[in-house]
C-alpha cells in the first residue's frame, strides 16, 4: 500500500481509485407535471393558476391545493408551461412567477369578434432557474384572460424538475 495525494491508502498496481470505495451521495428526486381539465377565466384579478390533474409529483414539492411548487433543495431547475386560447373576446396570458416576481409568460390574443369560433391559439415557454431552498414558483393567469382546457386535451399544463442540486452531498 502507498498513500495517494489525498492521504488515502491505495493498493499498488491494482486500481487508481481511493480505498476503501466512497459511498454514493444521496440524490434528490424532484419532478412534477400537472394540468387543468377545465377552462378558467375570465377572472377579475391576477390569480395563481389552480390545477386539478397530476401526472407526477416525485418528491411531493408541488402543492395541488395552492398551485405552488416549493423548492425542497437549492439547485438548478427546469420549468415548462403551456396554455391554449379559444375565444374571440378574451386573450390568454399565463405568467411564470418566482417569489412574487414575474419571470416569463405566454400570450395569445387572436381576437376577432366577427368569428365566434376562432382557431385554437397555443403558446408555451421553458426556463432554467436557480432556486434556493423554499423558493416558490407558480403560474399566474392574468385578470380578464382565459385559458382553455379539457379533460381530453389538458391544454394548460405546468412541469418542472431538478436538474442538479447545489450540494450533491446534501
């Protein structure tokens, strides 16, 4: 046996890895995907978008009652959201918010009062964000806006997952 640069014993001529083997660090499993099965709006005020269908909620960080994702660990996260509009009278605007600050949105406004059955307008957006533990991320529907969805299409949705934590040994 000899000592490597880190002061750990190493078997001569066997392998270059530290001896004994190091334990695998724990991993955080954080991923959610939710949708609406009904349309929403127009509402009198900006409102955190509620969801009523859950595809997945690994780690339990998304709260279906409030519509809010709360980061269980500091790290880098990926978020995606989408919406659809089917109205000649109202626009669709969904904003992604973090701790009370709007970061991005999706917008559709093909308003045509002469056409009571406009073609669906779809919009989506993706972000990669650094979050600290307990940061909150949610979708907000703008006042006087609508978002169209059905049980079959689930056209309004929100998903997110942890790419990697700040401290892999946390």
